[in-house]
């Protein structure tokens, strides 16, 4: 009886984990296609109120340069690089409401800024509005 209970518990856990993973994966087949070039990547923008998805093509070598040239991001230059304040038309103002744009590479918090992150063909980059 214990073996049957254990088997059922493992089965429920496995199904729960696989469905959660599939919920986290984004389907970019309906994303907006932007840009032209030999490199391509996926972009997800989560402003908290809504999400936008893009299939990006570019000849630029960094994510930041590509998105600046396409008008998706803007910001201020600093001694640390580009401080991104606006993504897809939505502006974050840390001084006003403590919000900022965080940058992710393939689901992991980025270790570099967008302007110094080399594009890896087929990767997914994300901006999320956070407090």
C-alpha cells in the first residue's frame, strides 16, 4: 500500500512540475517580427500590466545596441553603461515610485547590462518592470 501511495505522490509531483515548466515557456510563434539582419533573438517585455513578445533580427552585436536602433529601449548613459529607463514605450522612474527595468538572459538575471551583452543567436532576452 505504501508503494502505491508513493507512486501516486511521485506521479502527481511530476505532472505538476511539467505543467509549471510548460506555463513558463513562452510561445514566440505569434510574436511581432522586428528588424532585419543575420542574428536573431527573442525579446519578452513584462511591464506588470501587460506583456509584449518580439522576434528580433539584427546585424548589431549587442542586445542594447539592437534594441536602441529599433526604438524598443531608451535610457541615459552613465559611467556604468546604459541605464535603461524606457522599454516598449513604458518608462520606469526609480526616484518617483522605486520601479526599474531588470534584464534577463534565458530566464536568468543578467550579469551584464543590455548594452554589453553579446547577442547569442536564438537566445531569449527579457525586460521586467520591478520594484
